[in-house]
C-alpha cells in the first residue's frame, strides 16, 4: 500500500513569533523531521498558505477586528490577522523543518475572495488545489497528516482526505491547535474520529 505524508502549513507566521502563532507550534517540528527520516513514504507533500496581500480573510482588509466573523461568499469567515502573504518571510517554511529534495508543494489560499483551510480545496468547495489528483496519480491509498493548526487546516485536510477515499491518519504529536476557543482542539479530534480519521497517539 502506497502512503504519503502531508505536512500542513509549518510556516513562520504560524510558529513562535509569527503573525498568527499557534501555541507550542515549534514543538512539533522535531517530531515531523523524525517521521520523514524514519519512515519510507512514497510521497511527501507540504501545504503552504500563500495569500495575496488583499485577501478577504484578513481583518485589515474588511475594516474589522481580528476574531470577528463576517459572511464571505455566503459562508461564515473568521477574521484573521494578516498572515502568510505571498513572498514574505512569514509565508516561508520554518528554518528548522527539513524540506526533502523531492517534496511536492501545494499552495492554497491564493484567491483573495476565498479562504482555503484544506490542502485539497477552498472553503466554498469551488476550486481544488490539485492535491487529490497528485495523490491519485501516484496511487497513494494512505495519508498521514501533521502540521498546523489542528483545529483548522489539519482538520479540514484530514476530513477531505477521508472524504476522497484515502485511509487517513493524523499524528496527535505532530500537530497543535490554535485554540481560538479552548474547546476547538478537542472538538476537532471528535469531528475527525466521527468521519473515519484515525488519530495516532
């Protein structure tokens, strides 16, 4: 059975000192590096938040405060601080993360009108990223997922992977929640478990 590791958004803005820092995010980087070193994955995929500066999910572009929610193209959109703007230091992968030579990078959130938590598609399910096509082309049947953040991009990537027919596992030690609300991380795990995602300790 062919398997892939999907490393979600381990970028400077989500790590310590970043514009949208996830608590204890840096702790997962050695774990992810060890996974890549100690396992034989057929493919390794990194997803990368890659927003234009005028992205509509940024509070600053809507005259809103961070933490407010607006309606964006008919669905609720949480207002985030500016983060992972294309070509900036914040959008780069963290320097401690090993980037394998043959890594496949999937960029998401490039359309200013739609946010994209999942590595597979935008939140409105209008545009696919090409990740599913890439995995199917390489006959991947099992995906293991790590990265940031558990309650947003990791969760939605895992749910879409399971929905697309992959055997899907999330490494609990390889992810952290942004915890906009304290229960978000716990809720994310329950939601994944209810949707055929295995959570590995």
